[in-house]
């Protein structure tokens, strides 16, 4: 399931969501569900989902390597 497809099911699209890339080990997006549905990472497959006091965290894996 893609990030877009997963987020499409939520009614309140103004909730906070963060997207974390497991390959680069960095947060690549932070914003509302609505913004996440149309961000650069909308087409990536969701690897996992977690909740913390700051909102939802979605993990994905991109093809991008960390720049050193």
C-alpha cells in the first residue's frame, strides 16, 4: 500500500504525520496528512506505522543513498 493509499482512509486530513526513510535514517517529511498525500513520497510503499505523542510516523524505504 502506498503512502497516498494509506492516508486516504483518514477523515481528519489536518492531523500531523511524519515520514521516515529507513534507508537514509532521516525524517523526509513532516506536515499534515493532506500535504503528505501530495508530497514527493506519496508513491512509496508503507513499511510501517507508529504513533507517538506528536502524531503518526510512517516508515518507507527510498532508493536514495545518504549523502556523505
